[in-house]
């Protein structure tokens, strides 16, 4: 599809706005994959509130520049590039997990890098990010740990009173 210079500028500006409002962005290589396979990836990333799209490298480069993304390695934008843009309320770890799982199934799919909160992640770090679990999983683990600590503290504090009651009961039984 041939775009005019004006259309490219408009696309670049709208993509820059989307990147500014996002929680993160992942850069991938998809060469050799079929449309139906990519459609499956798009569906799996929807749970993480992540949008997967293919974009021209020149448009993507200018959008990143306009969005204020610093430290863009130009090797990211070599060859066919697809990006996964995480919505503002999306889960970074869940998106990384979706991309890493898809990469395990499809050898042609490559994660090139990730960018979130002003930090760049290479492929290895994105895969590590995928292993930490979703936000909900981590919050439930934290809640369980906090509950366990409170319950153990309550048991420790109740132990002297309980033991004293047992001693009184034993004295009462011995006097009868």
C-alpha cells in the first residue's frame, strides 16, 4: 500500500500519541508467519490489554521520536517489524508472557526488545519479565504472605494466655 507523505505524517503522529499513552511497547520480528498465526497472537494479547500491529519502520521511527522515547537502537527497525503496544492499564508481565509463549510455539517469531517506564529490555530480559507472573498473581501472593504473617503473630500473642488457661484448668482439676 503506497501512502502519501501526508498520510505517513498523520500515521506517525497518531502512533506517537498511542505510544505516549501506553504502559509499554514491545518490538518483534514476524517474517515467515502467516496472517492466521498473527491473528491468534492478537487474540491472546487482548487479555493483557495489548494491541499487536505491523507498522512501517520509517513511520515507527518518527513516532518513537515524536513520543519522546530515548535510546532507540536502529537495529530494532531493520526488516519487517511488528509492535505490541500495551494500553495504559495493561499488564506488562502478562503481555511479555504472551509474546514469549508465542515465540516458543513459532520459531519465526522473534522478540527484539521492550520499552516500559523509560527502561529498555533486550530479548532475554523480556523473557525474564514474562516469568514474574501477572499483576493479579503477584498481588494475591502478597496478600497471602501478609495474611500469614498476621495470623502467625496472632497465634504467638495468644499462646501465653492459652497456656495460662490450661494451667488454671489443670490446677482446678487437681483440686477436685
